[in-house]
C-alpha cells in the first residue's frame, strides 16, 4: 500500500475523531453519553476534560499507527477504525443532529 493512501486514511481517522469529540461535546446535553467509560469519567473531569483526554489518546494511537507505515495490517487497521467510527459515531451523530433541524 502506498504511503499517500495510508496518509489519507490517517487524516480521515483524525477527522472522524475530531467530529466525534465536537458532536459529543454538543450532544451530551441533549442525549447523554452512550459510552460507559466516558460517562463515568465525566463527573470527575467534566465533559470537555474527558473528551480532550480520550480524544488525545485516540489521536495519539493514530499517530503511532501512522508511524508504523507500511508494516503488515497497518492499512487494514486504519480502514477498520474508520469504518467503526463511521457506523458507530458519524452516522448516529449526524442523524441526531439532523433531527434537531428538521
């Protein structure tokens, strides 16, 4: 797999992480947080602190994965992560946010 494609997957995953963080920050007041790990940390760290901590960890993991470059399963891992975030974050949040407008 060429390096350009891997970099595009890396950027896609970073964008999905940022979208999830911003959508969660704005949506938690309407719908709460579905992730029990995040919801249990929010009373102690606050919504913003919890999201910053967990999204920084996720983005740090993506940076480490990107640095592995052309090693086996790096490309596949990035595809799986993007797919999971599209189906379990982007689509649900977008449908909820669109429901506020309609």
